[in-house]
C-alpha cells in the first residue's frame, strides 16, 4: 500500500503524456510511434531507477509502531535522553513518542516513518529537548539548531505537512527547589500555564499566590531559563534567513527537575547564571533525564497537511488540468496552423495567372486535397487534435470550393491541318494499250483500263488530265502527235465508258520531251512509252448544269500533281 499510490500516480501521468503526444501534439504518423516508444523507454528507465533506489534504502526497525490506523499524535523526539535506546517507540494513551538518537537523522527517520505509515502525515510532530546544563559550546549548539531548522523546513516542503515543533528546555538540580518535575507550557497564541506532577494546569498568577516564596524563586529561575532559550535557541530557529524558512515552535515548554548532586560548572547554563543572575548552582546533575511531558500530547495542534490519498488525488487532478490546458493550447495551435496553411494555398492559387497552366494545375491539385480533407472533417468529425470545440476549418470549405470552381483547364491543342492531298496519278504502259506507232486501243486493253482507273473519278472542281509520252525513237514531231492521239483515245474511252462530261478532261501530248528514264536502254525506252492520268484541282472544271458548287462539297478530294 505504501508504494501503490505513487505507482498509480506515475502511471496516470505517463498515460496523460502519451495521450498528449499521440493525439494532440502535431507529429507525423511515423514520428508518433517514435515519440510513444521514447515515452515508454523514459518511463521504464525512471521506474527502474526508483526501484533500485528503494532497494538500497534501509528501513528503520521500529517493531513496536502502532498499526496504520493509529490516529493519536506521534512525536519524533530529538535529544530526548529520558528514553533509552532500547525503548525507541514509547506508546502512551494519548500519543506515541519515537526516539531519534541523533538530530541529524531526523530527516531520514521521518521519511522512513512516512514510508511505513503514509497516513500519519497530519499527526506527526517534532520535539526538540535541550538541557543547557549539558551544552558547553554555544557555536556547536547553534550549528546543530540551524541544521535542525534546515531539516524541518525541507521536510515541510517535501511532505507538505505542517510538522509542529515542540521545544522542551530542561534544567535540574538543587536550585530548582522541586521534589517533582514542574513545567511551564506556552502554546502558540495562549498564555503560559504551570503544570505540576499532578497533571493539573494552573495560571502563573494562581501558582505564585499558592506557592509562596518557593514558587517565586522557581519563577525567577524559569524566567532566566526562558531568557537563555530565547538567546541561544529561539533566535537561531526564528530569525530571518534568505535560504531557510523560520521554524516557530507550536509549543514551548520550560522544565524544572530535581536531580542528584553532580558537577557541571562549565556548561552554558552555569555561565549564563553567573553573568545575568545572582543564582548560584550548588550542584547539578551531570546526566539529566529529560522527562517528556506526556500531558502535552492532547494539547498539540492538529496537523494541517494532506493525507497521501488526498495528495495523490490532488496531484492526479492537477496533472489532468495541466494536460487539459496543454491539449487546448495544442488544439488552438493546430487550428491556427490549418487555417494558415489553407489561406496560404488560396493566396498562392490566386497569385498564379490563369494562363500559366502548369503551376495553376499544381495549385488547384493542392486545393482539391484541402477540400477533400475539410470534407472528411465535415462528414466524420474533426480529429482530437483539432476538436475540443475549437475547430475552425468549417468556414474555409466554401472558399476553397469556390476557388476550385474558377479554375479553367488548359485548352486542348488544335488538330494539325490535314495535309493537302497530292494529285492522284495513274501511269499506264503504252505498249499494253496500243500497238507500236498506233493510237487506237487494243482489243484487250479494256480490262487494263478498268483496273487502273478505279481511283479516278470525276468531281466538280477537279480536272482529269490525260497525258501521253513516247521514247526518243523516230521523229520528235511525230512522237508528239502520237502521244497526243493516244491521250485522246484514253480520254474518249473514259468519257464514253464512265459517262463523264468532256469538260472534265484535259488532254496533253508531250512526246519524248519528258522521259522518266534514260532512252539508251530498252527498259528505259519502255518506261518512257506511257500514258498518265491525274486529278488536278481547277475551280471551273467538270461543272455540270445540276452540279453542286465546289465550295459546298466535302473537302476530301484528292489533290493531284502532274509528273
């Protein structure tokens, strides 16, 4: 139970840190895993170190401690020589005294006690018992008191408990003139009272009236003891210091005890008496048994600290509040980042000219991603890192969509103009159509003409040119007339066979003037003897009475060139 609350609290804090890092702080998806792994490693390292440190802590053996449900005052006594070393824990009906052998061990002892009994924080007090008759060096006493002051101030900050201080100053000897212990008790904010051994408190005036001259002498001794305590003890504990807070006693007890005779003439107390009073100490006890006033236990102020459960609960609530504030700040930051990013994308899109098609396309793609993201948030809800009632992206959705709608895509390139059709040309071998030196068609030439002239069709605006050629054999003039007559023969056959108007034709005879090959060989001369039929565009060609004007016809006609 002593370590369960801290472990649960540490687990709760690490859980809050993990939620903050993974859900609210802005990281990439890959870095989320890295951050979470780092948190787990850090938590494991801290836990291992704490566990190792706990293993090396030695637990004080207080076997007689009351159980954890004990709710009476618990007083840690420093320099309380009235308790023997064998009785480290002394349980009384109204409280419990725990002996701390050395005042320098107070810090360690209190930590061990709270580790064993964590619910005792409110009921713990510290008792400092001092006998001036056993103090011989003022500087040593001052150093011990200042060290104790530092420990108490540190423990109050560390445990967040009030840790009331009970200051018990005691002297003994024949000068006390008492057969039983006598205490003068002053609680904070209350007048001093005299407590006798019969446990009946009395006011100072009442005690002086009833006690006579002995009481008067004891009061003078108590006043001297009070002056010594203020000079050597209270001044060290309460004076202002820049580093250590003052420790004001909650209860101030001056004690007179009877004692067996002894010698202690070099003490601070004897020096004080010789310097400030006429009291002479005939003898004092060398080892004074400082009797702890158990009647003071019910009078001790109740501690104002927090129990470990309440402290852990407050710490958990505080951690949650801090995490909530960090989460809200992170959400606000993330929303501002979202707004700045989308506004920047819009401004970047608007700065690009619409005719700058490639950058404009890249900018509109970014806007489309923004619109898709905002649309998902509108449909499915914003993620935690943007929500908590602070989501501001909704009013940007319509401006983004409007900007996308203004985008004009790059126009498609105009189709390349169709190439002008080359003139359709049909070349016929003259020897397959005519006999040598003749211009009349052979009897079997019809099939050759039909197969060769399938692509030649009369169209308005197109002129069918029939040209005849010969080789260089014979007279050039005769060859020219022969080529013209052969062209006319082919023209007449096409006109009569295809029912084509004669205005669609043009006849030419070039003779031997335009050879295709050399006339020095038989193959060259055979190639030069030919008839060529081609289509040549001409606006007024082949115009019949009911023909459609060329401008309204489809432009898929072939453009021919002469060879």
